[in-house]
């Protein structure tokens, strides 16, 4: 039944050779990989105004130079990641770049902070999208958490079905969102140029403002740069592109950068020109749309596509997280299971873990994940800084043709990213300090996992170790609970193995029982040696363990192998298990943890 | 660590031979087995007045004849159970008596309704006791449920330590309660005889009352007979008594009957003479105590011991439930595990199951288990009726000396019990209808369990079946995942067993991998045959299962046994398990459910 449900939800399994067909073309890739970045224009401009409004409304003109700063940062990031795409055509993004150029630990910092960040992407984006929907339908507001969880599950199923199929579904809302904002910005600019908007609604650029400070402007800049979260997604996902992957990825990245730049500057400019003040009841985009179109069809279209793209932004996390996990698993920093492709060729384990962790975050924060935004931004800008520093090192080492220009690009990017990261720590320490606690813990865990895998590999490799001790004979121990068909079957099996010695073991709780059983065995036991272990405390496992210890010690001297044969009932129906003592299960579990004892389970299938 | 905590709470394990020392003497048995019955005088008289008050206060004099009725019922029950004790000296009470004389199904009705009833005893008594305590300290009222749960856990631990030790602790409160009520009744009667109480406070016996009906009087009688719950406990627990067990049990039963009769009639009479009206704020006993002593030390002593004995009444359930469970398990109606004695020689599984189920009831009803009282009473009177009908049948069949008197005793008891049971169904149907749903379901379950055990016994018995098919040879299948020390070790073991055929199986996901491994095996494989099963859908279990199917079919023709050898990593630390695929676990589980395949687990202990 579980298999059938899985089939319906996920689709039929795909052969490994069908992998090529799952690759993305540019149009689909743009939709699937840029929804996170593009959706951030829904809150990025607002973040700038939220800082400036703490001074006065006349400070709003500063949003224009700040937006120019963000655009410069965006340009630097896009150019830098373009260089990364060509330098690392197999993907990996910040993790691979930092690891190769700066060393293991910077790589792990970048990798683990991105890993956590993708979880935050899903939680924050889905919550924000849900908020937008329940703002439109206030009756649903109390169901915020279950709605958000349903969205996560829905996106998870789409991703488990496979990358291409989910892309087809996800492409439309992204392009609709871009189209809707283009219309908004176009109509807004036309209104302004045709003189339909009074220029008195905003203070002119350059108006002196009392109380403004560099600290405040940097804080506003840092806040505004949260609109750039998500631009790294493409460079991580190069293996998902159709060949030639690097060229396609690079073109997609440029297209995304241009779209993001247009939407971001358009929204910032309109907000400034219209004199929009951030209020709690309506977002900045919503206010602009209302002033431009009134509360008509186009207003609702913009609100609707905004909500949708926010939910879909979560999908970026679903594309990037499993791929990054594969890279970390290949380097043996996280469990191997993240490298296994599922039925539909996606990395199912990564997808499922991401879904579970983001649902935990949504439930733990009751769907109010806005407080996580600064944390989320830090988790992006930390790897930005590291990967660009890595590229700086790379250019200085390798000095390819035109390396000075490349170095300059990455240096500018690195410095601005570093400033943004530091600004977050300086201005919003109480929201981002957890990074300083959790990142070291995660890296410590990754190191422990790595050490374990290395140690296992060491122990298994045939070339480096002495050959295994030869097995020169076998001793079989057969615990018996009575004289039944089960025991008969096990005894026949033990005899067929041609062991050097077979010992049947019986554990009576009372002396009378001991004598009775010994008598019975004499008649029935086919001359197999019987040992009885009286157990006055009614424990089966302890005396058996002690006995096996003794046998094992002797066997070892002769290089004999000890095998314990345990009969096990297999009832016909699952609930019947409750009706039988689970002794054989306990014995097997305890036994396997003892060195050099092999456990053989002889099933006895009950027919009724 | 778990073992140490267990030791501290439960005490050192006891040898089976120490069982005799755990038996009860009469004084301890009275305390341990009668707290349930005696504690019911705390609410029994009140139940009568609660019905009569619906007519008028002048109807209160009917409580005297009703009490006489209850005393007759009590006498009949005590005499009947005395006869049962001698007729069934090995205990078993209503279940055994009904089963032997009336047949399997009446026995199961009695047994299962008592089994459920003991759970209700624990839940109802502990909740009522907790209520009494939190009424005295209203600040604790909101913690009713956790306090009640703590009491259950405490009583459970006492019972897991063993019967005698818990009896020593429990004896004092019971005797204190009896002493306190004796003083109350004595002082009250002295006051009345010395003329200290005005006789005008009550209507004289025989006053005509408007609106009284036979139905109402029977309802009051049924309610009042809830004071008799618990009198069957002694007859179930005969094996717990010191020898001569039946004599000791019979004397204890008589003592309990006399105590119960005195306390019950004393309370009813004082309530009538004082003209006490049941109110919500104070129980009837509390009102009598207040009028007799004022709110002084003796008042609080009575309230305190009442609260304590109610909590301890739960202990009756702990004594009776496991013993009844043993009887049902011996007859193969409930899982065998209820027959196993724990470290301290108590039937730990029964004790623990009882604790869990009563905690579930307490939590589910938020500690307000008063609504369960009628259900609880029905669960007692149904088996009363059945066991006494059983005794009637027994006397009529066996006709021992003086059987007519014995038959008469039991007949009276049976008829009154039946009337009480029917009255509950007639007057409180909305509170007791669940019995009609759950009892049949429980009995159905018991029957299914019984059928399963009978079928298993049938299959295992050597005499009734054909001899096992001889094993004339062995085929060993060895799944390999690479060429490592683990595989080397398993291969050596397989070879040492002298099987007729060893087949190594490798499952590649891609064609290239297949060829590479075949090449490697040629050099390394010690001439063991290798089969590769290409798995394009990346499943390990499915192709392996299919292959084993084929091998098994061939092997069967030659009476060969198929064994699958599965290597298993045993990491040094528990958390390392998460770092390895659990393939070997899945293979073993799937394998064992297939007929005739034996699974051998070769542990490979990682050293780091």
C-alpha cells in the first residue's frame, strides 16, 4: 500500500541512464533557480526604508544612493559568480571554491553556513508567502502554520518527482511575477514622465537630513542587500544544466542579474518618487501597486504573483541543498546517504531532510520566521565573502590571461560582502549571534563524521592491513527452549554444516526442570552434547553470554570460529509478534556486539 | 545506567526459591486486599443520599432500609466468596469459577470485565484520593493530573519491589483509617445516646413521602452497592497467602466483611440521624466529622486518612490484575509475557501494563474519573453475578453435604447481584453502554489470541507432525559490496562451513562498474563463483531477492538448504550507525520473512 501511494505521488522509478533527460534548459533553469533572488525584491527595498524611517521621512532620498550601492554589489557578485561558473564547471559554488583555494576549514564554514541557509530559505520564503495569502484572506490567518506546512510538503513532492517536471510547473508563476512587476514599473514611470504624479511627494535628492549617520546608512545598505540572497544558486547547480552547462549557466546568471537589477531599481525609484512610507498593514510593493492601479485586477495580480513567487522561492533551496549535500558527502563530511539517487533520480534523502528541518523551523517559530531574515542574510554573505576571497587567491596563484581585471572584480566583491557581513554583526547582533554558536558546532560534527569515515576506510582497505586470521574449524552453539519442530530443524541445519563441535544449551529456571529436560534430551538429542545453565534469577541472556564467553576463549586458541544458531518464529500476521517473547531478537542484538561471534538466524514460518 | 536506576528503585533481583518469603500473613493481607472495599464507605452512603435527595429530604429515612439491603447483599457476597475460597484454593475468583461451571464464554466475560475493572479501580481511586488532597490544599488543584500520575508511578514502584514490602508500607494507613472511623462512629453514637443530638433533625422512619417509587429505591440501592466494589479481591489472591492459604484467606475475608459492615452502617446511620444533605463542597463523611468534632485535629485526621486510603485502594488493582492476567495467560487468552515473574518475583509485565493503562485513563479524563464510577460498578457486579451462578451450577451438579444451604446462599447472592447489574443498565445506561461495545471486542481479541497459540502449539508438537525434511547439502549466497576486509572475513567463513556451493553476488548500478568488478574478482575471488546483477533502478534488495528465489527453487529439488551470509558493520559508537547504510538490516528483515532461507550475520567490529 505504501508503495502504491509512493508511485502515485512520485511517479514510476527512472533508470540511471535516463539521467540526461532530466537536465534543465535555460528558460526552465532561470525560473527554477532565480525565484529566490527575484522574490527578494518583494522585501529588499522595504528593508532600506525601514531603517531610514527611524530618522525621518526626508531621509528617504538616501534610498537612491543606497540602491546604487546594492546594484554595484549585485554587479560584483554576478561577475564574480560568472567567473566561478567557468572556473568550476562541475558546480559546488562557495563550498568548493573556498575549500580549494582557502583550505578545508574556510570551505566547511562556507558549506555548512549555506547548508543551514537553504533550510532558512525554505522556512522564511514559505512563511512569507503564506503571510501574503492569509493577508488577502484574513479568515485563514489562524491556520498559517498548517498552510505553510502543506506548501512545504507540496514542494517536496514536486521535487521528489524530479527536477524537470517541477520546473515546468514552477516556470509560469516566476515569469508572471516578472511580467506583473514590469507592467507596474512601466506604468509608474509613464505616469511620472507624463506629469501624472506630483513631485512634491518626496524630498529632492541632496536635501540635508538631521540625525543621519554613516552607521545608519551602512545598516540600511546591509538591510537592502538582503535582496541579493539567492544569487549563488545558479553556480551551485551547474550539473543540472544541459550541455554546454557552463555557458548555459553563465547566460542564465546574467539574465537573472539583469532582471533583478531592473526590478530592484524600479521598485526603489517608484517608492522614493511616490513618497511611500513603510507601514505594517501593507507592503511597499502593495502601496506602489495601489497608487498606480487602484485596488483593481492588476493590484490583485501583483499581490497574487508576489505571494506565489515567495512560496516558490523555497524551491531554490530544494535545488541547491541536495547538490551541496552531495559535495559534502563526497568529501565524507556528512552521511553517505545524501549521495544516493532516489527512484526519480533526485537526491531524495537531501530533499526529505530539508523538508523535515524546515517544517520543524516553521512549527517552532509558529510561522513567524521574519526574525530569521538577518540570520538568513548572514548565512548568505559569509560564503559570498569566502568564495570571492577564494577566487582572489586563485587568480593570484594562477595568474591567467587578464587576471588583474578578474582579481579586481573579485576583490571589490569580497570587500563589499565582508562589509555587509560585518554590518549585520554590528547592527543586528542579537538576531545573528546564534551563527557564532551553531557554525562551530556543525563544523565539529562534520569533522567527527569525516574522521569516522576515514578510519573505516583505513580498516577496510585490503592493502594496508595484515591478512585475516584463517578459520580452521567451527563450534556451533544452539540455545534450545524445549523439544519442538523448531529445535529439530535448527539441529538438522547445525549438523549439515559439518562443524567440529555442536553444543546445545538449555537454560532452566528451576532444578526440577533441569533434570527433566536432561532426561528428555538423552532420548531425543541425537547424541549432541547438552549443557544446562541453571538461572535462578530467570535471566536467559546473562548465563548464555557467560557460557559463550568461555567457549569463545577456548575456540580462539585453535583459530576456531564460534557460531550461535538462533531459531526465530515468523508468525503469519504482524500482530502475532506481540504474542511471542522477543528473546531471539535480544540475543541476536547482544551477540552481534560481541567480537567474533557469528549469529545465524533460522526462521521457522508458522503456517497459521 | 538504566540498570543502576532500576536497582535503586526496585531492589536487588530475588531468586525463584525466595518466593515463599514473599507470602502474606493475615494482618498484612487484610490491609493490602481490603483497602479498595473499605475505602468505598467514603462514597457509598453518599451515593444513596444523592438519589434520594432528588425526591425530598424527608425521603432520607429510606437510606436505613436500603442500607439493610446493601448489608444483606454484602453478607451474601462474603458467604459466597467464602465458599469459593475453599472450593477454589488456587485462586482465580470470578474468572475461574465462571469458566469451570458455566463454560468458556461466561468465564471470558467475567475475566475481561474484571481485567478492565482493575484498571478503573486504579484510575478512579487515585483520582478521588488526589481530589481529596487538592481540596485540602486548593493551590494544588490545577496540578491534579500530574499529582495523580505521580501517585500511580509511586504505587507501581512499590509493587515492582514486591508484594510483602509494599504491604508493610501500606498497612498503617488502612488501619489508621479504620481506627479514625471507629472513633467517629463511637463518639457520634455516644452523643446520640447521651441526648446531645436533637432528634428533630431527621424525619422518623416510616414517614410517608410523596413522589417515591420502586424504580427510584432500586436506583438508590444500586448506587449504594457501589460501596461493595473490591470484596472479590481476596478470593483472587489466595496464592499470595501464607499456608494454609484458604483458611487464612477465609478469615481475612470475614474480618473485612465485618469491618465494612460496621463502617457502612455506622456512616449511614449517623448521616440519617444528623440529617446530613449531600452538597458539592463537602463529602457526607466530612460533614459528619465536622458536626461531631468541629474542625479540629480529629476532623483533619479523618479527611487525611480518607484521602490516603483512596489512593491506596488502587493497590488492590495492583494485586489482583497481575494474578488474573496470569490465569488468563495460562489459558492462552492473553500474551504469554504476563506469566513471567520479574526480578523481584512479582508479575512485572502485568504491573507495568496496569500502570500505563490507568495513567492513560487519568490523562484522558483530565483526572475527572467520577463519571467512570457506574462503569466500574457494572464491571464488578457482572462477574459477581456470573461467579455466583457458577457456584449454583457447581452445587447442583456435585451435591456435597449441606449443598442446599450453600445453593441458597449463592442463589440469593446471584439474584441480588443480577438486579444491581440490571439496575445500572436501566438507570444509568448513558454511562455504562460502553461495556456492551468493549466487552465483546475484548473477548473477540482474547479468542483470536487463543486460536493463534493453539495453532502454534499444534505446529511445534513433534508427535503430531511428519518429521522434518533432512538437509542433504548447503548452498551459500554471499552478497558483496566491494573487495574489503569485511568481504574477506565473510568469504573465509563461508569456505570453512564446507558448503556444496558458494555464490558471491555483486549488484552494480552501471554497466561499466559491472565489468570493472568482474575483472577485480577474477584476480582476488579465490575461485569462488561470482554472479553480477545489474540494477538500473538502483535497488539492492529487489534483484537480490529475485536471484535467491531462483537459487532456492533449484536447491529445494536436491533437499539443499540456502544460507545467505550478510556482513554487518558494528561501529564503536552508537551514533556512527547513522553514517552507514542500513542495507544489511533491511536484507535480513526481508530475508527472514521468506521461507527456508537461513540468514547468517557476520559482524565486523570497527576498532575506531
